[in-house]
């Protein structure tokens, strides 16, 4: 049985997890966006590692500087989703022989840019030879255990919100990879969303302070997948009644005869936060996010019934548990 | 200018470091075996990342289980050299498509074995598709800042010691990769040193407690290179008068007409500790290491003169600053 036929990323993770001895009293369970270790006095060390590989994570048109920066940003996004500030970054590089000194400089500058944008520092790492460009990033930070926003706390009737609009990266990738066309100005916005992603760290930090967020995840595997992940971890369902489609995506979809719903729900590589919020605190939370320059878009509510549903014009349909997944769904 | 012609691992690291903003008050400088972040009250978070790539780090004859275990052990060795206990491990995998479900199981079991041998747990990670098998490991632990054994504290007249004999991995690789021959029993010892490396964690932890170690490094880049690294970081030199060659290496060298000195000094992928020790504490330190089942072999002393010299039968020669280095010196 080969990976590309039968196994996907999630199956592989399951196989490996089943072979691991579990640490007693893990502060954060396997499968959440970050990992943690109890360092006493209610504090935890928060850790995250995620690898960027050129062949699956770097589309045509993305420079080495952008790829290196993205490798950091995609890890910061997971910290943002938990409400934890990353303090330091470690980098492990696999470098193809064909890279030049200038290429290496670009990678170094991109890594630094990604870390400094979020006020973190790169403090160590190593380099290796590899056939692919591989940028493996590790983040470290500390947090009060009781301020962490996990995937598992959503309750029926909580409100569902996101920190921004969706679909731009799915559209941007279609421009970069498949060569689809669109007016220049819109095209630039869509492509930039892929090349220059931003993590919602300010929003995540202020959200965790409100103590009103019952569950949180980043949307790097797509909006649909993120909803299903919270549903699974919290043992709930969703009724989504307002799709947060970017206006540029609507226009792009119209021009190219694509389904904007598909681009909105089943993309990936976008780094908004998907949150559930206790209803009585909604206004307080909304204001807190606005104070740091962000916004909160309500998209639906949590349900006791364990289905993830979309309701448009009174018509309900299932939101499928699919999205961007490495191996099964190569996009470049 | 291409990597394989002009750049080596150390040059690449230098290029990248020059592009990074430095964190103020780093508890451990760039270039030591591990990185650290001050978490207050005299405590530091200790972090390490190192990547194993099949094409340079996995010789013929090494199973996936062994490769995965080694990826963890080589990181633990750096913690050992600093006297820090690793608490948790994160794993980022790049997996070629050709791997089967059984291969993945082997990798999971090898990772777990490597962590549990040193009483650590794997608590998170991610998987990706890559052309090479890439196993990027991150370790986390905490330590009292003042017990850390850095590379930079060696003083003239300190004694130099190692935690075991050298040359077995260099010889073992010649058997595995070049097909050199040797009697079966010796061959197994030499090959096992490559396939099943062990980190000197017990020794490192007890050594840091003695407070008598002025500098420490692991020997993963070879004995000669390790001495030069301490010499550079501490601004001293060495006079080595007793080469710690394994007896199996002497025999292997005789049979294959090789220079045992070359195998002892300029190998790599071996995980002994190379230490400098304040002379008046020698006996105390030696006993402390013996109490945990280890041993300490004196091999020379630190000198004010900044050369790394070998003295055999009254004849002095320079120990060169070379050893195993990725890119420039591919061994498989």
C-alpha cells in the first residue's frame, strides 16, 4: 500500500501516534494546533513544529524569501489560534545543492522577516543537504494554562466567527498554478494572499484574554476542515448561515465560472482564526478584536446535533470534511 | 557559486546568521550545541533542532527504525553535552511517496524508542511529502542557567577528557559503505556503533552537577573538530597526548592498512562528550561519572597557546580543523 494511493497525512499521523507512549497529563492533547509541557505554577511551555517543503508548499511564483517567511508565519498562525505569543524560533533546513549563496541569503532574510514581524527571534538551527528545499520551523513560547484556546470547548449555541474573509488563497493558487485569469488589481490581491500570508497573532492574543472563546483553530487546512476539526474535538456540530467569501473571490469566480462556495470552504493555506464564542460576551469580544485593528465576522452557531451544515436562503446542505491535505491533494 | 563547490554547512550557517536580528541577552550564544530562552528565576528553556536526511545521514544497512531512533538520539546527545535533560520531543517528517504503511509504523516505533530510552516523550509533530526521508527533531527541556556546560569556559591547564573511545563509527561506515572487511565479531561492534548510537545523557547530567566542567561539546562532528570548536569558543588551545582509539579500531586499521589516528580524530556521527575539567576536581568528577556507570578518559590538557596539538612519543603535530561536514564530505 503506497502513500499516494491509500494513505494521507492524517492516516500517517494516526499510524505514528498509535506507536507512541503517551506522556501522562499532557496539558494539550495530541492533534491540537500546538503541543505543551507543564513547567509549574500554572505555566506551560508551548511548542510547535511544522515543515515547509518546496514541492507541496511553494507554488510557482513564490520567491525563496517568501517561502522562508511563510514557513515561519504558518507556525505563528498556530500559536495565534491558541492565543500564545511565540518567543523564539528554531530553524532546520534541508537545502538542495543547486542553491547559490544569494539564494541562501534570501532564505536567511525571509526567515528573519517572518520572525520579526511577530516580535520573535530566531535563536538556533541547523542545515543539511536534501533534494527538496525543506524548512522545518520550531516555535517556543510560554502561557498560563488557563488562557489557552483549545479546539475542544465549543458548546451548543456558541457563536461561530472568523477573523477575515475566505477564498483568496484558493483563487490565488488557481492564478499561480493553473494560470487562470482575472483583472490585474484583483489578481494581485488574490496572489498576494498566497505569497504573503499573515498570522492573526494580535487577534489571537487579545481573544485569549477575553476568556470568552470556547474553541479556536487556524484555517490552514481550509474553513470546512477547520469546522469539522472543532466539531470532532468538541463533540458538537455547526450551522453556518453566512459564508465569509471575499468580494475579490466572488468576482474571480464569476469571471472564471467557478463556484465561490467551493473556493471559500475547501481551500487551505489561509491563516484566519475560526472561533466559537460564548454568546453573551459577543460584543465585548468583537470590541476587543477591533481595538487591535482586527475584525470578527459571525458566520453561524454551534449545534448539539453533530453535523456541519450550511444554510443558504433557507436551504440546508452538508459541509464536507475535506480540504487541503498533503499527499492526497497536491496543489502544485 | 554552487554549494557543492564552494559552500559547506558552516559557511551556510554563517551566511544565514548574518541576516538574523540577534535576540538581546541570549542565554546561550549562537553556535553552541543548543539554544535557550530565559524563563525567569534563573531558569532557562533549552531548545534544539536537528534534521536527519536519508541521503547524508542514513548509510546502507540502517533500517528505518534505526534511522528514526538515531534522529532522536543525535539531538539528545547535544542536550547531554550541555547537561540538560530533554523532557519532550516534537517531530516533523518529510516522507517519500514510496513508503508503505509498514515503513511508517517502523518510523513511529523508532522515534518512540529513541525518546523513551532517555525518558522523554514525543508530544507532537507534523508530516509532509518530500523526495527524501527527512526527520526533523526538536527537543525541549529546562535547566538552571548556572549549571549549563557551554563550549566557552575552558582555561589553560584544565584537563581534557572524553566519555568513551573513538573511531568505531568511522570504521563502521567503511564496512557499511565501502564494504571493507574485518572479523565478524569486531565488525559487528563497529557497525553497531553506527546503527545504534547512544547519547551520554547520564554522564552529561551528572557532570553538570559537579560544576567542575569548564567546557563541553558532543563529538558528532568528530573528535578533532570538537576540540577546535572548544578552542575557538574558549580562546585556548590543546595538547592531546593520549588518543582514545577503540581497540577494535586498532585491529580494523591494521587489517585494512588504515591509519587509526585518522579514524579516531576525523570521523563523526559518534556521540561521546568532549570535556575540559578543572584539575583539582578531576577525581571527584571521575567518581561521579563512574557512579552512573560511565567512564572518563583523560586525553590531554588545555593550553594558552592557541593551537590544537597532538603529542605522540615526544613528537608534536597539528590536529587539523576538519571532520565530518555535510555537503563537502558526503559519506554515503
